[in-house]
């Protein structure tokens, strides 16, 4: 069953510290190049359990848990990095 909530990562806050990547048990997060910097991004929404450990681990408040359908819509609109 897909997770009800998925992480939405704010690239403006993300420092690419990698903490969220390290705590994600199913390994569905990774750091992606975005221009000259890297930003954490959700690679596999279907594999995300919605556990929110990435949000808890982020020291910079860059991760929000959002309802899965709105996360997908925001991603399609190019407004957030999932
Ligand atoms: S909510 Fe849990 S499973 Fe999903 S990306 Fe964050 S740490 Fe990984
Ligand atoms: S823990 Fe926060 S700042 Fe660090 S890589 Fe993940 S989203 Fe970016």
C-alpha cells in the first residue's frame, strides 16, 4: 500500500548533508546535482514507507511530510524536489 505521506524537500534549505539519506531504511532517498550544488531527492515514491525519519533527521527543516497525492501534483508542477 502506498504511503499516505511523502517527504517534500525544499532545495533552498537543503545543505546536502546526507542525514536523511543515511536514515532512510528502504534507501529511496539520494543526493542529486542541482546546478552547482546537490539536493536530497526522493527517488522512488512507491518504495517510501512514509516513516518520516528523514524529516526527523534533517537539522535544517528542509523536509516536510505532505499528503502523497499533493506531493505528486507539486512534483509534476515542478514546484518541489521529491
Ligand atoms: S519517509 Fe521514511 S521511507 Fe520515506 S524517504 Fe523518508 S526516511 Fe525514507
Ligand atoms: S537531512 Fe536535510 S539538509 Fe541534509 S541532505 Fe537531507 S534534506 Fe538536505
